[in-house]
C-alpha cells in the first residue's frame, strides 16, 4: 500500500510536514508513506497552462497522486482557511483525473484549525468521491520542533494511535477499489 502524504505548508520547519514524516517513520509493514512537502514549488494555477503546457513540477505532483493508493493531507490554518499553496495545488488537480475517486483522509498537527479543516473537508469531498471525513488523526503539536514531533509520534501510546490510523487508511483505500478493474470509482 503506497500512501502519499501531502503537506499543505510551504514552511521548512512545518509541524504538519513533521507529523507526516513521523507517520512515514512508524508506518507498519506493508504501508509505505511518501511525503510531498513541495507545495511552495508549484506555480500559480492558470487554465492557460493545462494540458500540454502543464509545468513539469505540476506534472510530477499529479503523477505522485495518480500512482498512489490513497492520500493523507495535513495542513496548517492561515487566517481561518486553507493556505494559498494548498488551494493552488488542489486547483491544479480539478480538471484532471488524478484525484477523482482517490481515497483521502486528513491528519492535523494542532489543537486549533477547525475552520480550515471544515473548508478542507468541503473542498476534498468535492474533488474526490472517496474523501473519508471520519478518518482523522490529530495530535496537539503546534510550535513543536520536527525532532520533538518525531519523538512524540514514536512514543509507544502515540505510535499505536498512528499505526492504527495508517492501517485504517490502508483498509479504506482497499475498500474503495473496484474489485474487477482495481480503479477507484468516482462515486463510492
């Protein structure tokens, strides 16, 4: 099972990126988690650049999504909503097939951010028929260093929660696949 964990932050020391890296480090056997932490490298979306003119960084992002079995998205809240970079990344995906029907779950590295999470749930349930609002991992890690976050997630009780979450995401991804074609149906 190959999960792509997308950080909605462009910040180098992002707690959400650190959480996703910590999840990758404790992933159970049979589950690989790849962290995408380059939201800030994607150019501003323009319909004029779609199709053959799609920038290479966007194509690479789309390919990572297309070849994953499912997505985990973790993002900070900026001014009570999505960071511009994450919204921009999602805008690039809207007219393509990479995210349609893709299983998606959320993780969050703060005790705050409920307004952003509500917006993100709305956006993700719009772009994928397989967004699962019930699969949600939240740890209160705001203002923690990446090393502190890795240690927190590796601590046995938290590791158990993280591993259970990843197993649940993997199970959900398997359930979303069409048993005959192996594809994700648009409407679950």
